[in-house]
C-alpha cells in the first residue's frame, strides 16, 4: 500500500528529533526522552475543561463531560515506562473529548527507573478501582498506547483472575506485549522502524523490571491469559518492532473467542494513530472515535 506524502514528512521530523537514535542506545537516555514530556498543558482548552487530582502517586487530569450519561475513558499514555505524557497524547485526547460524550482521565503514573513495575501497576489498579466507585463498569473504556497498552492489558488480566468487574472495551494503540523483546522477527523490522529500536526499548524495560524479571505478565502480558477478556480494538503498524508480538496476541484472542477488531496500518510505525500531520493518523483517530461512539 502506498503511504501518503505526509508519512515522508513525519518520518523526516522524527529523524530530526533523533528518537530512533535515542532508542538505539543501551542504556537508554531516559532523561533526554523526558525533555518531550508535557505534564500539564497550558492551553486555554485544558484550563477551561479540565481539573487535576491525585490517586496514590499518579496525577490524573480529568476532562469533564457535560453529557448526563456517565461514560469514561481511562487513558494510560506510553513512554517506554520512563517518560510521558507528551504533546501528541494531549492533542489526541482533546479531539476525542470534543467528538464524544465521554469524561476522560489521563493517568500520569510513576515512571522507571525511579519506580518499578509493581508500584506502577499498584497505581493502575488504584485508578481503575476509583473509577468503579463513580461509574458502572459497562460505562468504562480503557485506552493505552505503547506501554500504556501493556498496562491496560495486564490490568484486565488481573481483573479476570481476581473475578472483578471488567471494562466494556479496551482500545490499544501499538501495545508492547513482551518486555524481553526475544521474538526473532523483531530484528527483521528494526531496520525499517523509524521510531523505535530493540536495544533501547529493552534497556527501558530492564529499568522497570524487578530482579531483572522481564517475563512477569505485569511487564509481558503476552505471558498471561486472554480468556474472558474484554472486547478489544487494536491499532497495529506493520513497520513497528512490536508487530510480531502483537500478532501473537491477536491469535490468542481468537483462540479464546474474544470479540476483537484489528485496524492495520500497512507500512505504519509505532503509535501511528497519534502522530501529528500524518493523514493515516487522522483516519485512525476517526476510527477510535467511532468505536467510542458505538459503546
């Protein structure tokens, strides 16, 4: 499939930013990645429509719906466990908020290496528990990109295991499934991926791991069960080093008879639905909004 002209522009900008270069080093320079962080946008839109509060060690920014129907999106942004959220997360949420009837919580959870995966997942669990106090589980949708997808999948796996109420749907954008990065097909895609590289991603995962355990489902949900899972919508790119593991997840969803849908970006990189300017991203965002609208 021929990619749009805007793809070449986005690829050029990403190259100028040097993200692939950052992700090609071990140890990854997480402090350099954090220079792109936007902890609280200063735009008039967010000043007018949002409020902030804390749940455990997480900062929650709430975009408050004026609709009487109580629906909420819990959004866990990516950033390799070491950074984020960034401008593209805030811009995406702004568009989703303007075109849906949902309240949105963006969860800025603790980051590695200062915090490890158990503390991070304790925060994710606490955010979901707090949402259940205010919303029916059928009115909750989880959304996450990259390692935000990791945290989303692992949360649902824990909820199933503990026989707790599940969200009605989860929307995953380029989720990371296996922290070990051991799938041999990853090396084939690495040279084509314009954003990520295996070496730096693996370094970031080790910063988050406890006792160097990369196999725990908290970090590698591909090792967990997908039985009784929530309905799942996946946005995947074929030139993303995460794609080989994502294909395994899709197969497991099929084997577990879980309702799911895959929106495949041929030739697209990691988190392509969130990349600004990209024509394919605008189409993907309209798909995300459509999925929220039919819930």
